[in-house]
């Protein structure tokens, strides 16, 4: 895996997640976006070759939350090429079930991100 896009407004969580990603050498690049709109803008601005290999997406963010991001992302031409892993503090069954409705969502991870989870993602 070369590139991970981390979409989360929590700077402390981003710092810790990025540190885990870099220390475990799971990806070469970890790009951060602080809300869904910033992530959409980034995805629309890069060449196909520069798209991330996976997206780690929080649900509760200002400007554009994770649900709004997913709705918009599903309309993008390349949506089937990038698996999304929900990375959130929400452990509500309703959120977990709602996430399953999106074909691009591969798994639902409750924060914090752990090296073991990244290795599991890498194996799948």
C-alpha cells in the first residue's frame, strides 16, 4: 500500500493514526483531510495514479460529515477503486448498519486505530 487518506477533524487522533501508519510502515504516504469536503476537493484535484489506496473515514466532522462524504463519493467515477474503512468513535449499531449499505465500505473500526487493524486491512 502506498497512500492512505485519513479524513478526520480530530488533530490528536490524526497525529496518533499517522504515527501508527508510519511506524508500522503500512503506507509510504498518509494524507490528512479535516472534513469530507476537503477530502472530496483533494480527490477531485489529483490524477488517477495519485489516488489513495484506502480511505480511513471518520463520521462526525464539521462542514461535510462522513455520511455526506460517502453519498458524494459513491457518485465519483473511481469510487469502486478505493476501499473505505470507517474509523470513528461511534459504536452505535445504527451507524454500523448504515455503513454496511455503502458498497465501498469494507469495515467499521472503532477508534483508536491499532497496528493489528492496519495489518488486517493490508492482508485483505
